[in-house]
């Protein structure tokens, strides 16, 4: 196999030939990240949770309210995941 | 040119001229020394930060087709149209997981297209070709649908010569298109990135105004939902079944919860492997740019949810409903709704937003398809020694051809056909999921197992979609099909078959000692975050496999 060139002009890419598994060094934090990501997908994939008209929130049937309100929740949750990953990376002196 | 509102028309034309100017000026934006390189023309120098990427990907993900077709589906069928909201919710966490890996490995190896990565990972030109062909096939009807979006706006505006000849009637569309083609040719990916700022501003303005204003005209949200619920539960005189569903049902077939969930999941998986989205991603400067954007882009999703509700507003407004029924085209629901609800100058702003919302993704899609053709077909199979200059020239011409093809689709074929082709495009692109997304994590799959899987998935998906029918349409009627008595999204069944074949054949091929092919990527490159863009390689595709070719 031809050895691929290390990306030239990027010293940052060189020093980490073997990354430690973040899972091994930070099991709790990694689990939290995984749970957050899976929960985000599951709570919209499992339609019976929200495929109902009642309770109405304001004038909105529950189904429609849920889907609209979910978007900002995803945004915040993904930002939390991103922040957690950054913290992990900075603890290890690595990068996100 | 009958019944054209002068104010609306003037505003649309003025905004169109504005973005045309921006499109051409964009070639000077972040100007590189040598524009005749695919990294420059096709990826705008790989230097976009969080802010620009947000606009670029936002402009890329939410297209004119979204603004027209999602509410049209809601208008026609009810709750099932909201799968679009559910799938954008799912798409971000999914993309958050795999997209940074694709960015990193592509950055290190200078990959321009997803097929470049597949070639490098599996050392297989054939597998890369299958990904490239799928990408181009899936993108073409998508570009065509952007034109359908512009057409919808033009129709409602009353623009178009009074002629039965389609080519004369569609003159305004041609003009818009030629202008788009020329500035994409000149400025490459910089053009849509710059225009996306205008597009998003217009769209945010008209959506927010519409969401607060229209309900006050229609007697409030409770009235809108009430009318919609009654309407979709009523029995259609032609089919003897309910017109639609207001909430996904728990039945086995029809607009069920399972159909809703599989449509959403399949579309979410497909979304970020579309070539044009990957093009937008690879133009980002840093790995963190991608991650940040995954949490910033859902802001756009909120807008999509509100846009979907326009479908119910159109149902609740008797004038709009009468207009749409008379025209016999649900795609006109949103344009008619706006025309009836707003003063003509604001209609102009909204229509311009939709039309410009078509130009941005159409440009990116044609660039992505052109990159695929150039890198993975032309250079790979016909001219391995193509210089960067020649590659860029070929890509520029290919982008024109793609647009011409799309124009042909939009004008010649019936619109339902192009919409169904786009749905089929989703089914097709999903078949590259195993080789692309799974390939980012594991080299377990054998390259010759992935090809039969892909072929079977493509065939099953296409045949199943062809066989779907409704009382009014004999073929290509739906993207869902009944499997074992349950309504499911065809893309999901096809990709399951695809994976099953790859999983079964891999150990067989390995036992037969069929060559695995070289893998030029290394473990740590999938998490790498090089600060500088890689120095463009001289020629050839897939850097590693041609590593012997000395850099210029």
C-alpha cells in the first residue's frame, strides 16, 4: 500500500499518530454523549410518542407542537454535545 | 404577459438583478492565486468558516422545492407531509456523528467528492464509479425541481408569453437559467455562497411575517387546524377514502406512523450523503465548523416546520383553495396563498425569495455533479493525466450540461414525473450509505460485496417505486410501498437488502481470497483537523493511489 502523504503544511496533523480511545479514558462522559445523540434520534423516530391530537398546547394539536418545539431542543442538545466533546479534547490536550 | 402585477414583477426583477451582480462579483471574493483548480472553483478554496458555512449549507438544504413541495404535500395529504420536519430533526444528530469524519479524511487526502473517498478507502475505481453515477443520477432531477419551483412562482405571477409552445411560454425561466449557468461557470461555489446571504434574509423575513400575519386573517391557529382536521377526515367522492390524515394513523397501510417514521429516517440518512451537501461540507475550513453548524442549522428547521404549516393555511383559505383546485396543481398552494394574503410589494419579496432559493441549491448541485463527473469519470477513466486546469475546465462545462439536462426535465416532462424522480433520487442516493458512511468507520465490507449490494438496492428501489400506483396515477405514484402488509419507505427496504447482500458476500469473498484492494486512509486521519488546506496535488484522482506521481 502506498503510504499516503501527511497533509503538507499542517503541523497539527502530525503529532497524533495513535489516538487514545476517548471511550476508554472517559467512559461516563462518552456514555452521556452517546445517550444524548441516540435520544435525539429516538424521540422523533418513535412516532407513537407524539402522534396524538391532545393535549393541545395553545391552539396547536400536540403532534404539531411537538415537532415544532423539537427543533430548538435539537439545536441546544447538539451544542451541549459539541461542548462536552471539546472539554474531553482539551482535558487530553488534543483537539475536538 | 397577462394579469401581471407591475409592483410584484418589478421587485422580483430588481432582486434577481441584484443577485446576478453578486453572483458575478463573487469570483473576486477570497480570490485565490489560481482559480483554475477544482479546490477553488468546486470548493471555494476549502476556507469557509462557521458563519458562511451556515448560510451555504442552509441554502443547500432548504431549497425552493422545499418551500413549494413540502407545503404542497401537506396541502394534499395532511400530516404525512410533516415527515419533512421529523427528518430534518433526525438528520442533524446523524450528520453530527459521521460528517466530521468525512470532512477530516477528505481534508487530509484532498478528496473533492464522496466518490474520491470511496476510491481511496477501497482502492476500487468501479465502486467509486457506482457512487459517482448514483450521485449524478440523484442530483439531476433535484436540479430540475428547483426549476419547477421557479416555474410555480412565475405561473402565479402570470409571467410567461401567451403561447401554447412550451419553449416560448417558459422564456422567463430560460433567461433566469442562462444567467445562473453563466455565473456558476465563472464564479464556481463562491457564487451560491454569496447569494445565499440574500436568499436567507428574504426567506426569514417572509416566513416570519407570514406565520404571524396570515393566521390573524384566517381566524387564528385553532380555526386553521380545525378546518384542516375536518377537511382531511372528510371522505373524497372520487376515491371513497378520507382525503388525507390529520395525525399519522396506527393502521397497517396508508399514512401510518410506521410510514412516517421510515420516510423520516430514510430521508435523514440520505440528506447528508447527497453530493451537493457534501460539497458544501468540504468547503468548510475546520472540523469544528461542521460540528458547530449541526447545532446552528436546526434554526432553519424551525422555519421548515412553519413553512409546512402554510399547507394548512392554504386549506383554510377558501380563495387559495379555489385557485389551486382550478389550476389543478397543489404545487401552487403557497404562491397562491401569498398572492391572496399580502400586498403586491410583499408578494414580490416572497416570490423573489423562493426563486433565489432555487438558484442557490441549483448552482451547488450542478457543481457537485460536475465535480463527480470530472474526478470520478472523466479523469479516472478517460484522461488520468488531466491537469488541474483541464479538470476545472471540464467541470465548468459539465455544470452547464447538468443544468441543460435539468432544464429539459423541467420543461419537457410532466411535473409529477420530476417530483417522483426526485423521490426516487432519495432512494438511489441511500444505496451509497453502506460504502460511504459505514466505510467511514470500518473496512470490514469487501469492495466486491458492496457492488452487488448497491446494484440490488438500486434495482429493488427503482422497480418498487415504478410499481406504486394510486387511482389517478398508474406508476411512480409514491415513495412508499407495502412490504409484508405494512406501508414502508422504499429507500429503507432497498438499503436493508443492499446491506444484507454486502454482509453475506463479504465473508464469502474473503474465504475465496479475492483481493481486498489497498486502503490509503489511516485511522487517525478520520479525526484529523489540519489548520491549513492541503496543498493541491498536481494531477490524478485519489492522492494516495497516485502518490508516486510527484507533486508539481
